[in-house]
C-alpha cells in the first residue's frame, strides 16, 4: 500500500510539473514593457542589456568582456558582445546547440566550461573563436544522467576548483548514490572530484564571501508540503562535509513526514539555513555585491534571484531579494527589485542569475522573457 501511495504522489508531482512547464510560455513583448513594471529602490534604474536571448539562465563574463549565457530546455549556449562599451549588446551569438540542459557556465584561462546534465565540457580559446567555436573537450562525463534537478550552476572557487552541484533526482527521496543531493568540487581537468556538502536538494546558485572566502549557496525546498513550508534556504558551509538536512530535515526544525524518523535515528547533525527564504520562491542565483557603484550599505551583502513559485496557490518570488549581514550573519531579508509578478498574478519575467560587471552594475538574466537587464545606481 505504501508503494502504491508513493507512486501516486510521484505521478501527481510529475503531472503538476509538466502542466506548469507547458503553461509557462515565454513572454513575447519587449524589454521596455517589462522594465516599466519593475520597482527599484530610489536612485536605481533598470535598462535592457540584451534581448532575444531565449531561455537566458546562468551567466559568466570573460576578461575580454564577452558575456556567456547558458540555458536549460533550449539546449543553447550564447555569447553576447558589447564591443563599444555602451552596455547594449551588439550581438547575441549561439556558440553551441542541442546540448542537454547546458545551464551552467564558468570561465578560466581563456576557456569556457559548460555543464550539461551528466557532462562538463570545455570550449578552448573561445573569445577568439565566437563565429567558429571549437569542438568541446569533455572534461568529465560521469555525472548522473537523471534530468530531474539535473541542470547545474557551476563556478570556480578561490581554490581554483570547479564547484558542481548534483540535485536530488526527485521531489523527495533517498538515493543510494551519495552524489545525489550534494555539492561537489574538482580540479579544472576533472580529476579529484569530492563531495563537500550533503543533503542539498537542488542548489542552482552560490558564491564565496569576499572577506572570509567561505562558501554560501541557495537551495530549493521540497514540494507538496503545502503553501508555506518548507522555506527555500540560503546556506553557509563552514566545514567540508556538512549535511544540510535533505531528505530528512528542512528549514529550521521541520522533520520530513516520510524520512524524518529515519533522520532522527542518524548520528548526524543537520545544519540549519543561515537564512530561511520564502516558501517555494525558487531561489536560484546569488551574489555578494562587491562593487563601488551601489551605496556603501550594499557592500558585501547577498543578492538573490528568486525565479518564482510554480505549485503554490498564490504565487510568490519573481523578484530579486537582499539578505543583509551583520557580523557575518544574516540580519534581514527583504525585496530589492520586484514587479515581474504583476496584478492578478500575471507573470512578466522570472529572474535566474546575477552577474556583477567591472563598473559595479549588475546584470540579471530572465529565462521567461529572454532578456538580460542591467541594474545601475546614480546618486
């Protein structure tokens, strides 16, 4: 009977997910129409950096100024150029097609790294070959092939290691393969892969504190426990090997109805989130702001792209939030840029990732509108 119930729950979850994906067609208007609906703090302004970047998700900038953008369902990787430095895209070049959810992009020593579901690819000397990209080098191809939460955000850390999360292959389950629901890191050539964080359901954004160098990441809480629990999470790894609870424990003190009893019997500490975020907001990209353009109070604070809920009776998210830190710990959590969720729950955009430019402005990708916005401040 228990197996039958679990199968029904899984089927309902998949059907709900397919319904949402089929109903979330991309916005067909132009960027300015969306921008006019956005709310920003006094002194801030949003402009369009690039349009027609279908499915724009994770971003990285090369030292040469090219912005590389991954996608999920579209299977493309883009290169965006701004040769005259006016913060308006001159060209959007598709440098790879038909990849399997190439969400994650990272850059090192002239080479672009791209994360598919099960592989990490490398495009060598890519800035100089945008119109004739080289065949990618396979860095590693033994990540799990499961598509559920299989899309990846990747980045190189201060230790010159490539950090690669592996999401849970389900809404809620315990896999025998320890690599699921984890964050891994490895050498740039793919060697010496190790798990540094366990119990991470689905992280699609992380960054390192600019002063301490410690690792912080977002994590999406499980579904089907109602509108208001569990929260999404902003987590802080203080020691390699820490466990963040999934599938046994969620948020601050929420034991899972299916796996909680098993977790209580484990001789293991589960780490609470540094900051509980909104329930089902789908927190993705996060960034410690280190620029000089924004006012001083934003220095070293956490900006988070909340993609927006899909299975809540009232939508939530669809915004950029800010977590302010005091003495290295979260002190407040509040909206920073919103308006992508309009009246009567109309959706105008779904922010995914944040990328700080050298002048201190911030790019925001929107996979719903195929837009990359630029957020600036003028005193």
